[in-house]
């Protein structure tokens, strides 16, 4: 049985806004993982691959995020990551006025993009990517331009 990806307007809109801000400010976070990289001049440098960003959530906002990701996320790792964040929000999160908790989300940029994509799919109701549509049409032998 597929998960529930129902969009509840005020709460899910706030979650979408917070995830979008996280995505837009991703590279401003604290570097949390690096790897060796060869520069153009041949020197080996450490390049940041993951950043840790503080994001503010209310517990019920995380519940809605987990529900939507459970229905639409392409991988289970995202769902499990946000379940761990939700489980430890009162222990590791910093309580702020208004009932929000500031938690540090440590993720790769691709994970943030997948989270944002799943939320946009839930809001718009479109559950297929353009690449999926193109692949389906080429497999059928139909032009991708609809002619």
C-alpha cells in the first residue's frame, strides 16, 4: 500500500519553505565531510562534500515531512534519516520560542534535492519526473515531443 502524500496547506507549506531555505543556503553550513580532490594544477586538496546546517522544525512538521517522504522519496535512507531526527529532536534539538526546535541536519546536497523534489511532487500532485516520461515514450517508440 502506498504511503499518504496528502498536502495539508499551512503546515506542509511551512515545511516546503524551510526545506527550500535549507537547499538555498546549503553551502553556507559547516563542512562536515571532505574528500581528496586533485586541483587543476595537480595539487591534492580537501574538497567539502557534505555540510551541516541548522534548521528549525516543530515536531508535527517533521511528522508531515516523514509521511510525505515515506510515500514519495526514491530511497528509504531519507525517510530513516528524518525518523532519527524526529526521534531525537527533544534530546538533541535546541528549543526555541514558539515550540520550534533547532536541529542540525547533516546531509549531502543530493539528499536535500531529493527531499525538496518529493515535497514539490506532493504539492503539485505530479508523481512522475520528466526523465521518467521521456524514458517511457522512447520505450514505446513514440516521439518525446508528442507529435
